[in-house]
C-alpha cells in the first residue's frame, strides 16, 4: 500500500532528473562546453593554398626492358665460362667458350678445298683459252670447244661454293665464343664446363636488361579517356615506390594497351624508368602513382583535421578568441597526408588536427606542442 505523502516527492525527483538531463545537450543534439571548463589542449594547423596533383594509385610489377635467353648456335663441348652469375654484363662481353677444334678443322678443310679448286679453275681457264684459239682456226670441233667451256663454268661455280663453305666454317668457329647481345644482368648459370651443348636446345643463361626498365600496372577503365586526353598534351609522369623504402623513382607513361580487359574492367599501362641506380628489379611489386593533371590554387589542410559526423564531414576552426567552431566542409582528393577542401574553408584559417574528441562548439582551446602545430612543417 502506497503512502500518500510519498507520491509528490517521487514526482518532484523525476522532474528534476529530466530537467538536468535536458540541459546536458543543446536542442540540436550537439555537445556544449561545460561552464568554467579549462581550455582543451589541441594541435592545430593553418589552411593554405597550393597546387595539388591529381593522381591514380595502384600496385605495379617491374619487368625487364628486354630479356635474352642465350643459346649456342653450334653443338660442342663447353670449355670455359667467363662471367659471374648475377653480375652486370656489357654488350659484347664473352660469356662461354665451346671447344673450337672441330670448327677449326672444318675451316681448314674448307680452305683446302677452295685452294684445290682454284688450281683446277686456273688450269681449266688455260685449257679453255687454248681450245678457243684452236676452234677459231677450225682445228677442233664445236663439241670439244663446248666441253672446255662447260668445264670452266663448272669450276667457277665450285669456287663460289667453296668460298661459301669457308665463310660458314669461319662463322661456326666464331660461334664457339658466345658473347652477350645486350647490356644487362646475368641470371643463374644453366650449363657447366664439360657439358655437351646441343645447339639451340640448351638455354645457357638468361640476361635481363634493367637500364631502362618497365613497370606494368592496370587502372580502372573510367580513367582511360582522361589518360588519352592528357597524353596528347604532354607525357604523363609516374612515380613508383618500393615497400619499406623511402626511395621514389620517376618515369613516364609510354604504353596504353589497345583493349580493356573485359574480365576486370581495367586497362594495362606501362611506364619506362631510366633506373640508373638499379633500384627497380624485375619481378618486384611497387606502389605506382600516375599523375593525370594538377589542381591549381586549392585550399589544403592535414587529413587528420577532417572528422565525420551524422551530418557529414566537418572540421573544428579556431577563432580569434581561441574558441572553436564546428564547420561543415566538402573534402576533395588526398595528397601526401593533406586533403583538398573544396567548400568550407579559406586560406589562413586555423583548424584542429588533434584533440577533437574533447571539443564541443564554443570550447576554449589551448595549443600544445607538436609537429602539426607548425605551418611551415605542413607546407614542406
């Protein structure tokens, strides 16, 4: 059974709870600073105007500018190896030596045949000239004269064949020394001294040319019209970076595939890099950044200044009296930790980059030390 005197007291306490809970938020649901609250320590940065490149970022793969699988053009026993695996090789460097004795013997034989047939040709020419005089004096028949001429012509053809045989034997002898056709890096040695090389069947070493080098990557097809349009104006710049490395390599877009991959909806591109320091290595995966164009004179702030709320994205702007104002912004692209602000900020305004969780519109702010509080550091 309820006591009648307790009912007004309970009603008064319930109304008091409602009153105090209603005062903790504004009518719009936003937080309000407590009266007499101390300033909130925050990091700040100044919005400034700069030019920002419009870029497409993706993952790419380094591939050799050219690859040569070195094979022998003759068969024979491998006699010597002249290069070190994995080392740089220059065009014309001697790589392998194949036993030259069989080729040298074949050359000597071809030269001997040529010398013999030259002697026979000289004799046939003397015989022909003699038969020609006798024929003119009608001392021999037409058949005898024709036979003499045919013998001279046959030996002339034999000399041509012998000369070709000598040239072929000289080439085979030259092929016993296998030289690099390009500048590059030698791979692992695939044949060893004493092996019998079976002409073009055996790959002896693979050489990759890496000065320059290619980077292959793909971008969504929606970027294709802009890429083609910008390429007609000037070469497009590409930057690549290697994981866990601060080294950034710069090159140019040199190839756009002639078809879109229908399974992925992407188009393959290729960039060429001088790679003089050899930082890029065939087979590496790299982070690729393709610059399409540049936004001029746009307002940028550190990306961490932008917060997300129920009504969209916003920043806390520090006013002259060191109170903060929550302001809605329309962010654009990101670049090197900075974000373009399309709508909502002007250059020179100060925004909070750290400490937003303790702020409410109208809060007093104090500036604590930190790298983000330096406008000059941000500009760099």
